[in-house]
C-alpha cells in the first residue's frame, strides 16, 4: 500500500458528516504538520499554508471534509432511532445498509429499516419507501435501552463502509470519496510543492458543511483572501447503464475532468484555458463536464471580495451519495500531477492576467 492509497483509506474510513468534521481535520493536520503552517477558521475548516517564493498570489486548493450522513432526531418508545438526513440522500440507496452512530460512549452499530415488504399491499410495493418512513434499528427494545447505549438526539450518524481494493487493483471502493478525494489531493499537492518549489503561497483547505450549503467555503475565503481557487472534487462518471452521452460523457479511467458549468459557477475562462493547455503539455487526458443540478465550494469562493478566478478539477466517480462509490486510481494520480503543474505556473504576472 503506497502513501496515496494509505491516505485515501484513512481519510475515507474516518467519519465526518456536516458539522462533525473533526476526525478529518485531524488527519489533514497530521499529514501536513511538517510542511505547512496549520490554521483553522471559527467554523472548523482546515487551512494548511505553505509559502513558496512569494507571499502572493495566494492559491486555495479546496476539498470539503464533510460526507453525507445523518443525525439522531428522535428515539421512539420502542427503541428505534429516527434520523435527520445531512446532505442529499436518494431514498433508493438506504434500506438495509449499516450505519454507525457516534456517541459520547463510543460507536453504536445500526441498520436502516422500514416496514417489511411482506406486510405491504400490491400498490405499496410499487412505491419507493421515503426516508421519513425509515428508522435505524440498533438492536434495542425500548427508548431506555437506546439511551443506555449512549445515543442522544444530535449524535452524528455515518455510513458503515470499508475502503476496499477491488479485483481490478486500480479501482477503489469506499464511502465518502465525495469529497475526501479533494482533501487528499490538496494534501498531496502541497507536500509535492513543498519539495519542488512554487512561485506563490498555496493553501490546502478542507472546508466544513459543503453538503448543506457551501458554508465553510465562505468563511475560508474570508480568512485567506485568495487570488486563485482550484476546487478539487469528485465528478459524476457517466459510464454506467441509463446515462446518455449528452447527460455526461465523463468516464472512469479517462483522466481527470474539469467543470465548464455548474449551477453556481462558470469557471474563469483564462484559468480554464490554462488548465487545458497544461494538461495537453503533460499529455494528461482531460474530460469536460457540465452539472446543471449541483454546485461546489467554488460557487461561494469565486464571489469573494471583488471575485476570485476559480476552476473545478474532478476525479470521475461512480455511485456518489451512497454507502459505496468507485473510482480509478489512475484518474486520481493524473489529477494530482495536473494540479501540481498548474500551481507552478501561477506566478504574479500569470494571475494578474486572469482578470477578464
């Protein structure tokens, strides 16, 4: 297991739903503590700063630390846990999956359940069970038993899923690739730049609460006052049944991607072109993506102050926003190579010329 795989395993298996990202922040701190000045904002976002040749330009590398999950909302008299979703869950992917409730007394394992199909009439069986009709069964028979386990309203709940190397060994399966991939890329890029040198100051940023409204993006942009932002994300791989090429042509194993449009941001065009030319020089295949129904931390950062030239670079990933997603290590490695090379080009003159 090399360093990249070890980091991806550690950072995805850790728990960190919106508002509860401390485990991820600790991993990033440990990974960068010897090469970066470690800071954080008052919401808990991680900031690792490495000064290169000059104080400015300031370049943000941004991945969000939070994964989608749940929070304990209510404990029934019969001992079942009702939950509040944190982030965008699709009802179809939930039932029967294990979850971990993080309590003050330790982890409590449970399973997502609902009324069994044997007791549903024909019409009910045709309908998707909604989250509001689900519960978490922790193996208790009363509210008192659940509370004795340490479970309290407000406790975070994470999917229970291990990082796994698949039969094709450059394919990885795990929860929380969205967006621990971005956090890992930011960490590894700063470590590489600390060795190789760069004409700017670079920040590895792990934001909080992206999945519930891009909240940490706003506060970190204020704290750093960046000149450029590179948002590091997963991207939706379209190489699965049911997706048309015109919906997305992004494929796993086809190289990193760049968003040309999302619901909250159009990239800076000159920075976009610099990404394209850099990928071409390095012979890195670059895919293009548009996402009309979603947004990234760039949606908040690019509007900071008078505006921040921003772009989103992604790693194609299947089955995001579920208990298990799949990515190709080759795409991750190429994204890292591209980001490092791009930052080396962002000197004061280049960044000044990014203004439209």
